[in-house]
């Protein structure tokens, strides 16, 4: 789980489930027979997959895992052999058997609307209606208000809109047609009422025509929740299934980008924190940036939430270009807020501060960040780099945000503990920035890959060597074991500790 450490770091500022009961389809769906019951009724395949079957299963799995879900589902319907292959794919299994994560969209183009409403709203005849994607509502209690929805047919909003435009020739022609129809129905209604009143008969049996309009977007409309199921998200690079989580800093807000219904993955949460700032006491502070000015001095700038959009905030060069003119003089910390008179971003403060650094500087080598040429990003805060002092490319890990310094402090301490033990990569020196230590450099493990299930004994052996030194790794997952040339190198020691007992180590080894 490549990005998991980020989640662990943020676990006190996120929460896993929305604290509102939306009463979605998940709660109303009838129980589906378990997989084993399904299997009991599934006859073995009688047909093969033709030329595809000539490929080894591993290769077929690799090909199938590259397909999007729609294509994969279509392929699954080819025959029982295809079904069997797809059902055994771990990614497909994860998606079809998981029941977490609510997909929720405020855009009505993703909604379903009831049959009559769709035919009136877009002026569709019966034949056209018959061609549209539809779903049957499973009766039950839906929406946060717990309203009843009865069995009915819902039509896909966007398909109905497109069919309406195609049928009438243009959006304007469609709108004119539906408005004319509405006027006609309204006139017919009033004529009927007038006739009834003249003949002194009752008018309450005459039905007032329903007014058309966009679907009811209020959260109390149960039809908005009848098609919602929880679906996990597959992190393609790490091949892990993510359940999603919510931001504590947004919990009490309904103003995008700070919205209590926004659900995050580890990656999108990183962007969110960059855009809206770190969270303190349950509230977003402001975005923090480390900017190199004139190729020599580093400035730490905090920017109030919502001043720039997420693309600008996450892409260094466009942010630097969007900043107000930098203040003159000596400063390394500044704050940008909205100018109360002009409404534009401005430097509210700029000062020279003594910034925190890593104190456990046990290694004799110190290298300034300006001596490095940063290369590929390997994971959060970890980059490949080259440096004239080393023949081979190296790996640099540092704290770009001041609040991350304690994590690097712990990891630097752990490298001191394991120095010379061949457990982690070779420690090459401390990384400095204007005198203070902000990270470290280690040797790159060449031709390595992350551990796989077959490497379990190698991983246990590496972990045992760490435990024999009395050190707990604290974040054991397959991405923290690099396998190369028949041996395993442990990385990511920012959760490492020296516990007093051995119980925790037994748990970690299990
Ligand atoms: Zn937030």
C-alpha cells in the first residue's frame, strides 16, 4: 500500500464514513446469494476462447486487468470460460464484492428521472422512450430524510436529453415543443374546469397537468438515492483497493471546495491539503509552499484556502507565476491572503524566522539541496537525484513542509540505529537547506521490485534482523520491502520505534 503512510499520518484528520445516513440502494437491495451458492449452479465451461486460450493464464490475466470495467463486463458475457477468467481476476473480485464508498454527485446529468417526467420534459414518444437506458426502482426507504420510493421505472437523464434533442432537431426546438405542449395541456385543463363550472358539476376529478422542469435536486428527493451503491476505487499503480474517506476540516462546510460530502482517495487528499491547507483543531488552515527564488533562497509561503484553484496550487511553476510581487528584503516565511480592498491575493506578512530542522545529525556528510539535481519522484517526499559527489544516482528524502520535519527526524534516528547492519539502503548523508537539516540521502537499490506473496520468507527474515536490534518498523507493507538479487532491503522507517516489550514485534512479524 504505497500511499498508506500518508493515510496513517492523516488518520486523525479524516473519517471513513459519512456521518449522515443517506438510505441508498445498498440498504434496500435484496440479499444476493453468496459466491459459493452461485458457483453451485454454475456449470463448467463447454466452449473455449479460441485463439485467446493459446495464451498462458498469467498473460491473459495481465491483459484483462488492463481493460476498463465496461469492456471487462462485456467480455465476461462471451461464454462461461470468459466468465470464469474474469471472476478469478483479483481486481474484478475486489470491485464486485466490496460494499464501501458512496458515489454522490450534485450534477443532475448523472441522475435518473421517472418515466413520465422524462417523456414530458424532453417531448419523447413511446418508441423513443423504449430505446433509453432505464432502471427499476427497488421499493424501500431512501434519502437522508428517509422517504419511501415505490416500484417504478427511471430513465437516464442525459440519454433522455440527447434523445429529445435528436428527435426535435435542436435544444431550442425541443424546448419550444415541450413548452407548447405544456400550454396546450394547461389550456385544455382550464377549458374543462370552465365547462364543469358552467354545468355546475364537480371539478375536483379534473387533473391539473404536472409542470415540467429539471429533476428535483433537493436531498430529500428519494429518487436521487435509488441508484447509489458503494463502490471502492482501484489504485492502479499500487493495485490496492481504496475505500475512500472524508476530511474533518470540511465536515461542517457546504461551500466547495470545502464540502462535507467530498470523498477522497490518498492521492486526491494530498491535492486537497495542498489547495486548502493543513488541518488544525478540525479546521483548514492554509496551503503551505516551499518555493526556490533566484535558484538560491527558499521561501515558505502559506496561502489562505480558496485563493487559487487546485491546478494552480498543485503545479509549482503556475503557482510561482500567479503570486503577487515578492516582498523586498530578508524573509523566509510569508502569508498570502485576500486583500480586503481589492479582493486580490496579497502578501499580508513576510518575516525571517528560525525554521525547525532535524536535530539527530549523526552522519559526518552534509550535502546542500542546491548540490542536487532532482529526478523522478519515487513516492511522497522521495526523489531520485544526482550529485557531483556521488558516481551513481542516489535517493533523496526530505520534508518539504515544516510540519513533516518530525517524521524525517524519526527516520534519521532509525538509520542511525541500523547503520552497518545491511537492513536498509546505505545512508549517505544529511540533506541541508540554508544550514538546517531537512532530510537525508541514501543509496539507490538497483534493479529492485516491491515484495510479492512469494517473497514472504525473505521479508520475514529482513524484519527479524530489525527486531533483533530491538526496533519495530511500524509500517510493514509490501511496498516497504525492496527485493533485489535474492535479498530484501527495508525502507520507510518514519514510524520506527524501540518498544519496551517484544509483544509488538510478534504482532508485526505475524
Ligand atoms: Zn477538507
